[in-house]
């Protein structure tokens, strides 16, 4: 239900405003993906130089740096604090890309946009989960996944329409992201702070007056319950996201290597892929994530992704096969690792650690993407799709096993109930409160 209280956004309107971080992040990755070859030609870049641009972008290292900044700051100063500044930095970075006349302007622009989305996206997932009703948490978190899917679908469609304009068309794609970012920043001024965070912060302040320690990264990384959750979620998300990260920014090159040389056809395949991701997110994850066994839903999504890559690697790349590949991966992405990662990360960590945990995991995942992104264009050019596809399949296989075997039973429970189960108490609950 959407409400506005005292001029403050709440309910689904607040969820949508926060979820736009995902549209902007995914849109940035795709805007760069559809323009990399044009920038390479314009600036005369080598494949390794292109890999560096990709590695430093919102797809990898840039976002990793932002996540390590935004997560801890979101726990210390509040979820709303991040939204006051992240999109301002994003708009500066996007403007540099729009008007890039030298390689350094492109590089600096993608780094700044990466830092901005890296700071915003993990806190967005945290905020949405904290504000969502316990029985509809997957539905609300799925809104962020929906926005993340809409970004590529719309940006690929826009890029396809602007192909005749060449690099100018790519600059216009980034310009549309600048406008979306400004509108989102303006709307977010009406966001209320997370009530769960405010309550936890008040308890921490009361404890600090009695000399008790402040929660932080050190305790996040040392508490046994946190360490188990971090390892589980790294296995679910970081490995899957390393595959998705290469697909998000390099998939046009994969299609070209497989024989689809037309930029329009490459983009249309991606439009199909992401449109089906949107549909699967809404019809699958958002509708059933709070109603059926999550372990089974995750396993189906992960398995479809593996089947897609098996076809791409081991079957001759015809147009019908590439359409089938795009369809299977699109459905897989809608009900797979990223949606469950956003949900489980919010559920498995206590409030004082929640945004920091998102930041640490997002940092680790994007570092993994960046390391492979630097070499991916060269590996693809020298060894072809079967070689890189085998690497993808290995990571997807591990992610399937980890998520299916160790999926937590959290459906329908409040965040406080989950916290009691995992930690034996509500973290930062005042002594003598009787909450156990």
C-alpha cells in the first residue's frame, strides 16, 4: 500500500523511489556496454584498455569502492544519508561521460558513476527490506530487481533506436540516465528514514552512554553468525554476478564472436533477454517469493542459467539457439541469484550490520567482476566463446549448489524473529528488556 505521511514518502512509493538505484546502476552498465566499441574506435583503445574501462565502471571496481563507502556510512548515519549525496556524484560522473572529449574524461566519468551506484544500491536493498511487511518482503525487494531489469531492457531498446547516430547516440543514452537520476534525487527528498534503523540507532546511543562498544565492521567480520552468512551469500551472489557482470557489459561482443555482427541484432537479443527478466521478476519472484518454497524457486532459476550457457558453449550458435539462450537466461535472472541475494542479505544480518554487510558483499562481488572484466575481452578474442563459457559454467554450478543446499528458512518471518533465531537475541536490545 502506498501512503504519504506529513509530506514523507512511504509504502510502495518509497520502495519505487529507492529501487530506482537499481535502474540507474543497470542502465549505466548497459549504456557503457552498448558504447564500448564506439569509444574504443573513437579514442583508439586496445582490448586491454577497454577492459580497464569496464573494470573501473559501475559494473566492477567503481561500484566495489562505492559499496565499501556507502554500506558502513549507511549503518552509522542512516539509510537516508546516502540518498542525499549519491546521485549528485552520479550526475557529475554521467556528465563527464556525456561530454567526454578525451580518454581520461571517459575513465573518470565511469569511475564516479560506479562509486555512486555502489554506494546507493546496497543501501537501497537494505532500506526496502527494512520497510517491507514481513509477509511481503520478497514482493517489495523484488521491486528493486524489477527496476534492475527494466534498466537494461529500456537502455538496450533506446541504444538500438539510436544506432544510426553512432557515438552521439551513446552520449544521448547517458544523457537520459542523467535526467532519470535528477528526477529520482528530487523525489527522494521526501523519503523518511528507516524506522528499524532509527530504533536500533537509539538503542546504540543509549548503550554508548553506559560505555558499551559501538557495532562496526570488525564485529561484522568476526561474529560467527555473520561469517556464515557472508560465506553463504558470497557463494550465491559473487559467483553468479561475475558471470552476469561479463554478460551485462560484454554480451554484444559474445554475440559478435558467435556470429551475430549486427549491432541492432545484438541489442534486440538483449532487449528480449531483459524483457523476460522483467516478466520473470514480476510473475515469478514478486508473486511467489513470499508464498512458495524459496529453495525450490532459487534452484529452478539457477538451473535455467546453467542450461542457457550449456547451449551457448556446446551447440552451434544459430539464430534460434541465441534466441533460446537469451530467453532461458532472462527467465533465470528474474527468479535467480540477485533477487534472492538482495532478500537474504537483508534477512540474515542484524540491523546494526545490515548495510555494512551489503557493502562488504557487493564490494567482494564487484571486485570479482572487475578482475575477470579486465581480461575478458582478450580471452574472448583469443580463445572464443567455448573457453570463457566453461569458466561461466563452473561459477554458475557452484552458485547453484551453495544456494540450494544452504537456503535459509526465513519466509514470512519478521526481521526481529530471524535475528532472534540467528543470534539468540536482538542485537543492541537494552539489558533487562526480556526479549529473547
